[in-house]
C-alpha cells in the first residue's frame, strides 16, 4: 500500500501522529522499514512531529524499541538532534519511560551518546530526570559513564546530588516535567500520557491501532 501511495506516510491523526509514530510505539520494525524505505518519504516521515513536538524517535525511545531507533538514525542520522517542544531528546524520552535498554543503547551508540549531557528547557539533563523519577538503576548507569557532566545545574539551580539528597532527607523536589491536565494542556509531556493511554488501549484491543497490524 505504501509503495503505491507514498502520501500515506504524511497522514496525521488528531494528535498529529503518523503511521510511523504508531509503528515506533508498537515496535513494528517491518512496518517502520516499509514506511521509510523510500529515500524521499523517509527523509520526510522521520522528521514529522506531533502537535507537541514528539518525533517517531521520541516514541521509539520512550517505548523501549532499540531496533526502531537504529533504523531511524540509520536512515536519517541528524534525527539524533531532534527535540520536542520541551527541548527533550530521545534520551530524555527513554529516561521518562524508564527504558533501561534504550539508555544503554544510547550510551554505546556514537551518534547518540552525546545526548547524555543535553539539557531540556528546564535545564534538566537525562541524569536529572532519572534522579527526579527515583530510578536508581538509570541514575547509576549514567553515573558510570565517563562522559557525564556530574556538576550540571538545572534552572532550579539543582545538581543531581542535590536532588538525591533531597530525596534521602524527605524534602520535596518540584517535578516540573510532569503534566497536570488541570493546569495546562500545552505541556509537551502530555504526549507521554497519551502514549500510556494508547498502550493500554492496544492491550485491551490490539486491533485498535492503525497501520501496525
């Protein structure tokens, strides 16, 4: 179908998702390869973002699908620099999704490894987010990497050591990356909640997701 109608890779739904977003969510490698097999369409499809700035790379990283990530960066190497409206990279997405396998993959992949110290619009590096999320395993994995900037400070003037200390002493750290629907519907992390909703829908009804059967 894609070979006969290349325009379908551009079709977006109500949240701006394309077939490639859904293939990346489901980890459907064959579908992803089909959608980006043509050079012209792949260059376009890989860079399409949804209404909140999420690319297929973000979705694949958040969902834990390293084969999809490898396919995307193989076709479009500069997609590694893609950020959402909150300034978050694929590594931020992997940390927010608690995907240890993706974190490890990113660190050992030269094209992606430099993302380790990239800060989002709140000044949070992936290490900051891992600490805020209290994911001790990801915190440790990132800490062992010699390229990590261990003194990075976010816009709240907090280093990761400050966040960890606050956790240990019972102090509260503002989780600025969390979406509160009663405050704003424009927060880019809204898409991550959409992801969870879509995954639950897929679990209850696997046939409810388009393009990914």
